[in-house]
């Protein structure tokens, strides 16, 4: 139960313990002040929640589509910074098809999508997403949307995770399924660069190419087996190698 509500109940039930030895009028005034204070706190609290739960209803996708459109198939408890306020312990879904964050409405009757423009970042277990707004300088090559922040050091590694719906006709029946894809970006000297292959990463870090090749070899890191991990490891190693430069 809300602590404010508990306080009000206790004051109402045991007025003597709160203002022991005072006159009845003083007791009444004290209880009135406490109730007013609790009411004000409740109004502020619900108003704050209303700032979060003010999006449109989330319709979602057809249940007949094979797979799921989200980064994870289940609701995850996470944190979201929305309109400048950070909310914790919020149940979240991230729709990779529509690039929207979904929450259950406060009354749990239906789902709603948050206004993306008001989200600066959100996190669920194993993922921290930041919203990037495309401009002509710092974020060259990046479209506006949410990016999974894989590494945040002198360099930054981001992953753009998307899903699309594949539709095909099989024996006069429409079959649909979700297809996943990931695109990776590394920030260097204030600009983001798209990277895909080992060559593209090593070319970006050309001043340490020889040392990075040796690092991959000695640590038995296979780029093709786990591209995401390899990109992060290379960025971390590059930052370590150039720390004093």
C-alpha cells in the first residue's frame, strides 16, 4: 500500500498518538493538514504517471505471423527516461518492426505505445537503447530511431536492430514471418561509421590495424562466428591502445 495512504489511515485511527496531550481543535487541524499533504502528494504522483501513460493504443501485428516482432518475446521489467523523467520497474516491449516502445496501460486493460520523440533512453535486461536523432554533423549515416548501446567508451558501438515481415504465398495460402537484421556503427572522432566486416572495422582503426589483427589472433576471436562481440572487443582494444595518445 502507498506509504502516504498508510500515514493518513494511521493518523485517522490513532489521532491521540500523533498529537498526544493537545486540544481537540489542534488535533483536528493536524489531521486536516496531514490529509491535505497526502492528497497533494497523491495528485503529484498520479500526474507524473499520467505523463508516461499518455500515448496511443498499441494495436500490434497479426497473431498469425510466425515469430514475434519484439526484441524479446516476453515482457521485461526495465527503466525508461520519458519526457525528462526516469521511470523504474516498468514493464516494456520494444517493437522492432514499428520501432516503438510498448507498455501496459496503468489499468492493464490494453497496451499503449509511448511517444518516441519523448524517450531519450530505455533499458531492459542485457540491453540499453538510446534514441538518436539524425543530423548533418555528428550522426551522419544514422537514421532517427533507437539504437542498442553495446559499448560506451572513447569510442561508441551501436546496433540498430530491426525486424521486417516476410510475406509469401504457399499452396494458395499466405504465410508471414518475422525476419531479423542488425546494423552496426562505431563512433570515432565525433562521427558514426557503418561497419559490417572485419575489414571495415580494421580500416576505421587503421592506425592500430596491425596490433588489432594480432589481438584477434591471440585471443582466438572469430569475426564471422560472433560479429557483434568482435566489433565490441575491437573498439575496446582500440581505446585501450590509444588511451595515452
